[in-house]
C-alpha cells in the first residue's frame, strides 16, 4: 500500500472518531483528520 493510501486511511479513521461522542482533550480529531486528508491529497506534489 502506498504512503498516500495510508494517509487517507488515517484521515478516515480520525474523521470517524471525531463523529463519535468521545471527549478529546486539547486537540480536535476532526481538524487532525482534515490535516491528514490534505496531506494525503498533496502527497504527490510534495514527493515529486
């Protein structure tokens, strides 16, 4: 599996966890998931 695929899977897991009523202290799981999704989307540009 490629690095981009792994980053997308991490993003999806974080976004699903953000939708659950789990308290997260000091950081937003949704924001972290969005950051991973953006990193996965831009991965080909960063590594080219």
